[in-house]
């Protein structure tokens, strides 16, 4: 299932009046409170959890099962996109480089940043 953060789309009102293609739906997901959330990269993992890179250098995860957000990584330099690999790592493009983010201890936060 594809998830769209309609609160971040410029044409949310126009899109809500258009029928979604079969198999898709538009859902509003509230972003974390008091966080500047300018999305620059978006991907979903095999469980449907949504990973979002923000212009301010963070990567957030939206857990679909319990509908909560948590910060996966921080300190990146203006991320421009992200991709979840089959091994569970994330590749993030940022201004100076591409960086692989790995949660090696499985605590929900990236602890290895490999250029």
C-alpha cells in the first residue's frame, strides 16, 4: 500500500476531488509535532513503514502498525533522496555525498553512517 502525506502536497484539495486509481488511497498522516518537516526523500520498507528524509538533515520513520514517528538518523547535510535497500540499510543522497545508514544494533536508529 502506498502512503501519501497529503498535508505536504501543494494540491491536496484538488487531489481529494479526483478519484484514486484502483488499489491506491490518499491518507492524511500527521507529521511529528514541532518538527520542520520538509520532505526531500521518501520510501517504504517491506512492512509498509515509511522513511522520510527532511531538508533539515533528519530521517524519520513512520511505523504503520502503531501509527507513530521516530527519528532514525540526524546530522545529514540537506538530504536529496533516499532508498531502502533489501538488507534494510538506507542510501541517502546528501549535498556532499551518498551515505549508507545502517542500524547495526537494531535499536531503531542508524548508528553507522558510511560514505
